[in-house]
């Protein structure tokens, strides 16, 4: 027996008030259907002779669940016919005839009630279409209205596609494409899809370009009409964030690429101007996104304006700080290690372009803006990836599984001997050397360079070598035999792919990430300076007042040596973070007099504050946290969620800057 329209009308008229909203009536009806398994258990229990009371066992749960379905109406008596709360009365009334109701609805033991709504309604086919009402590109025209979108009529007006919905079920759906008739002549039929807009801005022969829709609910993952609900992509993202799942588990999915391309472009502020070929292959889309956000680095534009109580302070001046000048120039405030050591007598003098002493920071005249200062922190992180085997090439590998070259050098070097000085062809397919016995023997020893050293043994050797060389990147140094007159460590070869050296990151003192860049061969000062110039290119007024870096003295020396009038010298003070400063050389006068992170002699009042403990004792301490780069690097190791939720943390901890702060620093008080 199937539920007919006549039976449904009879049930609604008999058991539900006529003033009850349709949505709530259908909801209660779905609850009644979902109670069928409990009613069967109750009837089965009542068949036992000793069970006499009708209100025992399973039926109590039926009463409670049905009463809960009427809970909203219980708080709104006007929704009922009598104008009073009669939810309990209707619950009792319905429960008396639940068995008959279920029979009337056609429920049987074989009914699938995993989704009660599906028993009432046949699921409608999903319609996939754009959420835009008007053209994105056309200006207002007649009556100051933007042209509306039309339904595309060429070919099939509706296309049947497959959709993986938010419940991980494959369903059939209809795709309807729109277009703008006004800009048709200029853009050659601009098409509006649910996840993108394609247009052809150019003459004949030009490829169609694609503009992404960043808040799309559905994403296309195949040219053959396969779409996926965005919630599936969010589930992938949550698995990375919350469960630390490896990204490679999802990287082969086109959905992963589509979703994170939109996320990255929005986060880096590149969403508005991004275009690529329409319906591109995964590789083409990834290359376009990488080019947009930065191939060897990136910057988060909104981070340049970020300010909170942990990274932005009002300016402090020497004539305001009482008791701040009784310390030592090489002593770090808040450090128990004491002075880092006196300047050696044979210390080299300061570069000529630097003044012999820092000027005292005095208060501005009354009524002038007080100003503020920000501190950023920079450090290298040993997050590396493989690249082309040629040292001078920075291209990614064509084959990341076991490849050695990028796409540009694959054809030229794949069939040549791996010893670069040779240049001859390999002796057979799959070989890496020519037929020279010396090259074959050296390659064999290179492959067997670890001998019987176990993996824990390799780790111990790497740790020891890192301590000896003060290197941040774990690299195993193996002694190789000479190849002719060339020392083993100097032999240029392409037997394995090379790796980048480190990832250089920049963030505020509060931990808010600003930008990043890749160092390919070493963490050299020219590369670091180039990264800084790239991040703040076009925004010189947003450069931080202080930059903490473990090699700040070398960086400052490089800047003043290359250009004594560099803007960085006037805009930013470079300081060494507190942890590394203690071990810096006493023979470096530039390091001792310019890069102290918190000198206690009063020369840098912005870096030192005084605090009073519970016993009334006054202590000098550092005004900023200079170790956030190390902390950010540790977060990156575990894919910690702090990296994605810095804004939420600032708001949650009430560390934002109030309007009173900006009034003070801008001289509005």
C-alpha cells in the first residue's frame, strides 16, 4: 500500500491543526515515519504475556521524541487552533494511532528509513547554475540597470551531469549555463558556469579565458560532466588541519586543486585579477595559480597592515623612560645570561655609511603625532622540495617520483652521462653514465655511499654535523672518492635531483605570517634582502620599524656595503633575536652596537619596557617576542591550526588595537 494524496490530506486534517505551518507539519510527519522502528520494538515487547502496561519500554522514547518535535509549537501557542499550548495533547493523540498511521502510510519491515524525508519526497534533481543575476563585466546601461543573464540556447540548453553531493552520494543533476547578450559581441559569448565565467576577449584564434567564482557551491572536476559539492573539499581541508593528514592523499584529486586554488588566491589578495585558460588541465591551473601568488615566494597583502598589542606599540622615547639608562649596551633586557661580553679591542670599525652612535629618540613637540613601531621576525625553515638536478636551474621536476630534471632540461640531459664534464651519451637505456669505466665506478660508489649505515645512524651523523657547522638544514656530508683530479665533493653530476635549501618566512612579532620565499642553494644575505624587497615592493611606508633575524648583523652589513642610501637603513632597525645574540662574536662591533634585541642602556627605548612583579620589584624586559619565527616553524611541522586562525586568536584574546591607541599615536588626543 502506498501513501496517496487522499490519505495524506486525511492525515493532515485529522492529526494537525489547520494553522500549523506546512514546514513544521511535514517535519512532524517525517518524525512520525522515523519512529516506525521503535513502534515495532514496542509491539514486539507487548506480545509478551507479562507486559500489561502500554506505557512501558520503547513507547516512552516514542512519546519523548514526538513531544520534542512539537517543542517549537509549545513555545508559540498562537500557532495552534485553540490558541493555547496543546502539544502534549496532540502527542498523546498521535501516539494512540501510530500503528494505524504507519499502516496507512505503507510502512513495512522492508521500508528504508535511513532518510525519513526520502520516504515522503522523491529527491529532486539538483540544478547547477550560476548564482549571479547580472553580468559581471557590463556597466549599467538603460535605466541604470546592469544587463541580466540569459539562458544559453546553443546545443543542449540543459546538460545532464554527475554530482557527488555533500553526503558523499553520486546523484544525477542538470547543468544550465547562462550568458550575457549585451557583451556577446565583445567577449564572444561570455558563459556563466556555477564555478567560473569564461570569455574570449580578443580576436579569432584567441583562447577562452576563465575567471573563477570563489564562493561557488559546486566545483567541476572533469571535462566530462563530473561535479562535486564544496563540502567535500572542506572535508579534505579539515582532514589536513585537524587530523594532520598528508596532503598527498588528496593532491591527485582535481577537487583538491580547485578548492585550494581559490583559497590561496583569496588569502593572498590575488582573486580579482586572476585569469587562466578556460577549463584548464590540472597542471595548467596549478602553474597559473603559482605564478599569481609567487613562484619563489609570496606575500599576504593584508598582513602588511596588521597590528595588534603583541606586534605594534606606541613609540617610546628616551626622555620618558626613567631608570632605563643604567644598563649595559651588550646586555639583553629580560635575559639571565647577563652581558654578551665586551667588545674586543681588535674589533673591526663600523662601515663608513653608518653613524658612530645611534641618535637619541626624543619626544615630538606637543600636538605632533606620537607614532608607533612594529616588529617583524624572519627566519629560515628546513622545508625543502626537489628541483632540477642542475644547480643553476630552479625549475620543478617533470617527474617527482624518480625524475632528475625539469621539463625544460629533460630532453637535453636525460640521455647524457650524469657526469656533467663528460657530455657523452649513456651506454644503454636506463643507464646514468657513459661507457667510461671511471664514470661507471664512481657512480656505483656514489649510490653505495651510505654503505651499511642504518637510518638512525644517518640521523646521528646529521645531528652531529649540524652542530659542528651551525647549519639549519639537515644535510649529510659523505666523503666521496676523487674522479680523476677532481675531489669527490666537487664532482658536478646529475645522478640525483637537487633540493632547495630552506623556506624563508617573515611574520609579525605576534605570529601573523607576512610572506615567504625559497632559498635554493644557501640562506645568503643577497637572497634574504631580495625577499624583503619583494614583500614590501610598492609599500615602503609599511616597512616594520624593527626586523629580528638571527643573522641581522650580516644582513645589515650587506645592505650598507651595497648601497649606503638604501631605504632599509632609514626605515628599519635590524636586530638579532635574543636567543642567537648571546653567541654572536665579540669582535663584531656592528653586531654589538646595532643589533642588540633589547639593550638596557636606553639607546632603544622601543625595545625595552619595565614591569613590576607581585613583590613590587621593577624588572626590565623585552617589549617584543623575537622568537615567533621559531614558534611558527614548529607549528608548520605539525600543520597546526594556529597558522590559519591568527585573526581569530587576536580577537579571542582581546589583543586588538583599540581606537584610543590610534588616536594617541596619530596625535588626535
